[in-house]
C-alpha cells in the first residue's frame, strides 16, 4: 500500500525501494507526509509524489553517493510540499563536493554484517584446504569469541583489543593451552586479512602468553608402570580363559589398549584400520597406517607410515584375530565407523575406555588417557636412548631437524622392528 494514515489520521505516502537498491545501501522504504486528512486530496498528492520519486530513481547514477542522493530527493519532496504539491521542483542546489564528512561515507553496513562476511570468507578459504571439520569449527568459534569481545568492526579492531582479549582469557581461568589456541586462531584470521590486502598489520602478531616454567612433556601424563599393571589387570584387558569366546566389543576392548601401547599410534589411526592394513613386508608383520579408504584421515603427511608389530602382540594372538576378520570378509579391523560431521573414528571407544578407568578408580581429569599410551610408548623409547628421528618415523611425527626432514628417507623396516622389539613396557 502506498497510501497510509498516521495516528492523527493524516495521510502519508510510503515508497518501497527495490531489492537491488536495498542491497547496496538504500533504506527499505521512504515515508512522506501528504499534509491532509482528506482521502481524495491525499490520492492526488500521492500521484505527484510517486511520479517524482520513480522518475528520480530511474535517472539516478548507480555510481553516485547514496546518502547524498537520498538527501537531495528528500529536499525535492519537501519543496513539492511547500509548493502545495505542484509538479515544478525548484529545490536549492546541493554542492557537488560533499561538505560534511558524513556524506563521504560509503553505504551504511553494520559491523555485524562486515564481521559475518569476513569470517564466512575466511572459513570458505580454510575449507578448500581440506582441513578437518572439527578444526574449522574450532577456528570459527574462537574467532567469533574475539569479534564478540571487541564489539567492533573486525577491520577496525586494534592491538589494544587483542591485548585486552588475551587478558580476559587469562582472567577467565581457561587453561594455558586453551588461551594459546584462542590467540592462534585470531592470529591466523588476521594474517589472512593482511595477506588478502584488507589490513596492513596483523594485530595479533606480537600478542602471546608467557608459558609457565615447565617442560612440554609435562603437559600430558604418561602411564606409570604401576598404573599400567593396574590397567591391564582389568577383566576387559586380560587374556580370555581357554574355550571362552569373546564378543566383538570385548575383543575391541582388549586389543585397542594393547595396540596403542605397543605401536604408539593415535587412537583414531587404530580405530580406522582395515584388515588389509595388516601386512607382511620383508618378512616383518606391519601395520600400514594410511588414509586410503572412505573417511580415513591422517593428521599430517608424516602420519602415513609402517609400524612393525611388537612380538608381544603376536604372542597374544593379534595376527590370528586379524586373519579371522579377513577370512570372515570383514573390511574393517574393528567395528568402528566415522561418526558425526567431524567423521570421528574414536569417540565411541574413548567413552567405553573411560568406563574402564572409572571401574578401576581413576579420577577423571587427573588420570592418564588412551592418548597417554602414545606418550608412554614415546617416553619409554626416549628413556632407552633411541634416536629421536627413529621414534619420529614410528609415531608419525614431522622431523624438526632440517637434515633429516628434508634429506633423510624413511628408516628401513629392520631397524624399526629392532626398536619396537626392544620395548619392554609391562
């Protein structure tokens, strides 16, 4: 409806701008008083106003300044009303050069819209890099936390905003590792903005957290010998009695912790294994950790590797278990599936293992975990004096030493098997 009444029964005109004009900064509508309470008179005046607005919009220069355009239109409409709605418009000319700074401002876009567009662009950029959905979600939520805290257009945020955000994270009681990850996400976002040309400086470039005086190895617990002894005395992790047939779930509860302890692999790497990944190469039985197959993923290129099977696993019957699965035409070594948007292979088993730890009296948040078995494997090899580059090949770490990382090749299976065989944990 173009003709409406206000609460005083005075008629006014209502003109709605087209969608394409609204998208570039025009208001959704323009209202203008017709200065009459008589309907017939209001209709006549409406025709004059609508004709003028439509003619004005149709001849508007699309590259023109929108605030100035609207100001001129309103000035002309006011002149029409002052002349008792006659068609002739003699509005005072407006300066070509904008006198007031506000007239130089680009179409009004809210900081929320700007921040959303920038973050959406950033997330799309990360998605094409084939980054895990979980990592994408974490990046997005941590960057949103800063944008919400700063209460500013992301392009206008300052180093002070970044420093205040760091201080707020520390005051909130978040763990040091979490604070570092929040800052790293924001730093990555602002680096992307700088590289894209939106900003000249990364406001998070020099914003960091002074780490507590402890070694990185102390951040995660490993299993002590006494706790390992206690763990592997649990009924789910002890060898079955003769003639006792275990269910597939019971077999998984038994084999997963043993495999993690004697291979140093990540939980998801073991959960996603196929039966075909158990291979005999150069007369050595190995686990081929790879990303070949539906939804199989690796943390990095270095994670693709061969891990010799420890004699203890062979003695306990692991090869027999794998052969049985293969003969029964089972593609997967265990009955796990990638679940959720993050394609998580290990979530189900992590929860099950937590119940085992509860049964044994280990207190949540103060106990070693499944991942701690990997730390135990690495630490045992370190205590035995095994070279770091050899351990890196076994556990799928990137070699930090330039010589080994760039020029060194994978260590041969015989040497890897000798190292694994020397491991005596239990």
